[in-house]
């Protein structure tokens, strides 16, 4: 029998970036907030011995323990979905701070084109270009870039983001809070080559800060030391903006926020007398296995894409998407990313082992609709970049094609190439397709007896064409950079859950202005439960050619405003 | 008491040396020696050194060269996996191979812990053979797969060359390993339980991990793996060098190297 606790004003399920933002903003307004975090407490003091590639980057010390919960996967409905038994393609976060602890800090704004992709594509190229007969389902987001701009600005100030104006990005209301990172020789080489090809390279917007910064909440973020252990690691200096050093302390300092760790939410409870609202959640203490009911006036789902979806589904909130009839909205429009890139082999040695997670340069000339798609068989594109994130020796053994993967030749080549190769890569968008979706698995369960999420996903023809396009552009840049040999990414095959690609999963709980086509409105308020909000990259209607966190952060700040407003006035926010 | 234990070990090791032919000079070259004795031995500089001799005859004294074993209690099996790792990352004119770098001891410790027991992997059934895009689907833990793989390496070696894997010459070892890599070796169990390419891939990645991990994991001895690759290991910062136009050859440091 679950023990019922005292009601709180606002409850966040998960305490990473989005949970931290909601908690900070609501707690500052005087609302009593509880954050249920299924992992453990952690912070900068836990990252003082972090320079250990094997433990953190290879054995995934900071990531989700998939022995307790994972998902199942298949490429298409004719396959049997099987569990992802170990992490690979993407690295799910866990513990306080979530994936915000071990991100790289590359913090972009999606393009104005992204939010109105359907209307703008149709207007410019005609309806055929939507390629609906091929199964693509483009949709506007129910919000414009201009509407979201103040929230982008707010998130960037929370992070103290280091960057410079992007001539091909959306209009900014203010400059970046801190100047760009140091332009290293590798980046300069890329800048010269890409400028020479007519592109507009800029320093990557970075949450590893170029200088110390105090954010609007009074939290201090230190200057990056370029130690080269960012991605998959926590920052020992407090120089990478993360929830643990920004929004979580901000929320705690109000005295209105309690983080409850080891609390795994298993169900969202709908009011028995009024199915337009929820009453709270049921959670399990992961150590004692005791069950609790935590009542709340407002519930906000702040866990990852898959878990936000799963909690709605197992709680019977919303209608599951069916790929046959295309009815239902929950679980549709799952998207991912493709990485069309190339590797250049040089004679000279570079300091590839130095770096920072968001140390890089990039251009958007082949992203969004910044280039003409009239004669192309795909839409959108990707941000093309070079990064110097610090390459480490276990994971980085660059080989020319046809070099054996073991033995003497492997050893010689991988050692020589380690400091003599540079990669340029396009981070490619993917668009919603009717056959790509998430569902609930019928066979496999998590450690708490709740079914696993089932992912059905494969790359489509547009992805292959976009991938090829980005790989070719990347190869041209490397040639211009003086590589004596350039090896282009092989043609995109079937999506595989095995090799790491990107933790940029999106969709499943998409936003919009039409309850028939989306799960939440543009305040991220659930269409069927007025006091339930769902926040994260699951809200993305498609995935863009950028890292998602900038847009996730902006959406979370908008949602926070909605939550506060709802707490005061109630009702449907889209009507206000 | 301790002395007695040590003698016992020495005896059993001598026994082993005889049966494998090492003591009678049956195996030439340093790589085998490196597999189970102090790697200094084949430099020839420990022959007159008593402590070195002890090491050479197998006393696991907890030194970096011979820290003892936790998982591989069977000497012949440890020798098989050591030789297989050496073929993946061989000693050459660039520097030491997997054995001198301690990679087999790295693997030994890993297999005894969370890695070997798949503590952080989803291991609930039912188990089915999946598509390659669905990843590892066996019910076997890594420890079980290595144990089976070693058994099958020897079985394949005996079938093709009429001898145990560790006694083959390098080219023949490579031929056996290639068969595993291509998924053509018989694992003696249904493919849903184990595929030879899965074992090979795990062997390959464990070898690379063992040669480039922080030395606290018993591999990358003396940071020699890092030195070959010119990776400086744990450095507090590069802020004063990040814009250098020259390649910076920095003396490596291990994570706890500068601490007491």
C-alpha cells in the first residue's frame, strides 16, 4: 500500500536541465516545489578525479544503469523488437543534473525555418516538396522563432554562453553573455578553408565558458581550462554550465525546493472525478522499494524523451499513435540525427588531445533552408563543423579505409593518425516519417515491473541523400584545409542501436496548436490534462541540424512561465 | 607462513613452465614470457637479480609487472588470452605490445568485476538472436563469453594446426583470429548464445582499453601506451597551450600519479 504524502504546489519528475529550470522559476515565485529524481545527488565535488577515459567515456559511469531500465528496438514492424542490452547509439542520463552533467555544451538555437517548416516549405517549393506520398509528415510547431526568442535569450544567460553572432541564424535580442572561446590553430584552419569556399563560419556557441560569469540568478560559472574531458564527463572546475551549478542551486536557495533522490516515478495519477486533471504521481524508492503517492497541484514531466513518453502511456494519458491508421498522437514523430562527415589525414601533428566540449567552428550555409532545395531530393540539412573536444586514446584510433582493425598495421596507423587527422562533420536533421514512432513493449519490463518503451526506427531516403550531401561538403572543406587524403563517410545503411551516434533523440510527445496532431500545446501543457506539463526534446516536431539543448532550455523557460501562470489562474493556457 | 605460500606458488609455476616448454627453451621470444612473468625478464637484465628471478618464476608479488590474477585461475587460459591480445596489439619497433603493457592483467581485473558480470547491462530474458542493428543479445555475461571464447580459440587452433593457440606461431594465430573475426569459428553453442565475431570484437576492444587505460587499471604500464600515442593523460589544463601553433609533446601523467 503506497504511503500518501502532503500535497505540494509543483512537482517535477526528473531534475536535470528542464526540471531544474521549472523548479528554479516556480520556487522563485514562492511556489513549493518537489523534484523527484530517480538517481543520486551529485555535484562538482564528485568530478574531481574525472580524467579517466575508461571509467567515464567507455564504461559510462555517469549514464543510465540499463540493467534497471532500457528500451527495445527494431528497424521495422516486421522485426521482433529486442532490448538495447547495453548503451550504444545514445547515452541516457541519470542522477541529479541528468544528461546536463555530461553534455558537451554545444548550445544552438534552432532556425526560424524549423518552427514553421511545413508552411515555409510549402510556400517556397509547393506541396509536392512535403513528400507526403513517401511517408514524411512535416508539421509546424505551433510557435514561431520570434515567440521563442526571449526564452532562448534567458537560457543563454543562465548558461553564460560564449559565442558570436551567426549571420545565418535567427535574429537575436541581445549578444551572447560572454565572448567566444579561444580560436585554436585547428579552428583557424577550418575558418580559412570554409571562408574560402564562400561559407560563413562562426565560433560554436559554448556552455564551456570563455571567462567567469555570474548569471542573472547570481550563480557563478568558472572559466574553462580546456582540460579536454567534457563529453561524458562532469566538469571539475564548475566551468561547464550544468543544472547542478546553475538552476538547481538557484531553486534550492529559495527554500522552496526539495530534491528527493532515489525516487522513481512509475505512474501519473488522473483525478477519478475529473479526467481533465491529474492529482499527483506514484513513485518507488529505488533503495527500499517502498511506494509513495505524491499529490501536487501541477505535475511537470522533466525526464528524458523516452521516459516522458512512457509515463504518459502507462498512465493511460493521451492516445497512442498507430502507424497503420496514423491515428493517435502519443509516440509519433520520433526523430534522430545523421552525421555526414569526412576525415582528413595530414602530415603535420595537431594538439588533438587538448580541447573543450564546445570548442569548435561551424557554418550553417547547408543547414535548414539556407540553401536551395529545388533540385534536391531532400529537405533541411545540417550544421557543418570542426570540433576540438579533446580526443582520447581508447576511443580514437583513426584508420584509412582498408587498414586492418588489429595487428601491426593497425597499431602503427592508429598511433600515427591519432594526432594527424581532423574531422569535419555535418550534424544532419531528420524529419518525421509515419513509420518511425515509439510504443510500449509487450514482452520486456523494467526493474519495477513497468513495460519498456519500444522504438521502431530506420533511416529513410531523405536521410541518405542529406547524409551524402553533408559528407561531400565536409570532404570539400577538408581538402581545402590541405588534407593529403580525405576519407568520406560511407553511405548510410540501416539505423543501428550499437555504435554511438548522438544523444539527440526527439519526438513522441510533440507540441503544436492542434490537439489532433500534437500531445501538448505551445506552453507544453498537455491537451487532455490541464495541470500536466511535458517538457524536453520530446516536444520537437522534427529534429534540426543542431544540438538540441539550446532549444530544450528555451522551451523549458517558456513552460516555466506557463506553469507559474497556471498555478495562479488555472485554465487552458492556449486560450489566454 | 607467507614464505611458505610463496614457495608453493613458485613450485606450481615451475611445474607449469615445464609443461608448456618454456623452461626447456621450447618457446622463443619475449611475448610469451611477458604474458605471465615480469616483462623485464626478456630484457635480460633481471637474470642476475634475485627478486627478478622470483618474479620470473611466477611469484605474484603485487608489483606492476606481476600483480597476480583475480579471474583467470587457469594458467593456460590466461596464456591463450594474453597471446590473442598481443596479436591484436603486438610489440613492434614503435614500442611494447598488449602483454608488456599489462593488458591481460587489465582484462583479468575487469572480468572479475562489474564489466565481467554485466552489472550495468539489461540481462532479463527472453533471449533471441537479433539483427546486427539490434546489438548484443546473448544471455552470456562478458566473463562467460571470454571463458567460452578462450576454449574455442584453443579448439580451433587444435583443429587447424594441431596445437593450442598459444603455441602457434604468429601467422597461424592470426589465421585463427581472423576466422573468429569473420564469424566463421565454431563456438560450440547456438548463435543466439554466442557468435565468434562478438567474442572477437570484445577481445579487440578490451585490448585497446587495456593498452590505453589509466595505469591504475593495471594496463598501460608505465604509461607506455600513452607515450607511443603522445597522449598526455591527466593534465589539469591546457589553457596556456591551446593556441600553440606547435605540436606539444607533453610528459604524461596518470590520474592519481601526482597524489599520495
